[in-house]
C-alpha cells in the first residue's frame, strides 16, 4: 500500500475513497485513525524503520 501511495498521482483521501464504501466499515476505521493522528504516527514509524535499515546496512568497523 505504501508503494501504491508513493507511485500514485492520487492523494491518500482519493485512494481511500476508491476502496472504502460510503458509510461502510473501512470508512469508519479510517475516520477513527485520522482522529487519533494515526497517519502521522505511521509516517514517523516508516521513516524510523527506513533510517534504521540504513544504519544496519552499513558495514561494521
């Protein structure tokens, strides 16, 4: 999903609308995640993992 979002010309809200039924369970879940600032937390987690992967890929001295 991250790859899809990264490669898409559509924004996150547009992609969600494409897969979430109006008034459905997915829409309710995403609404709650937005209220809890989950999107920012997820971004920070992905960047932290990316940084750590870079550190781990460096040869030890």
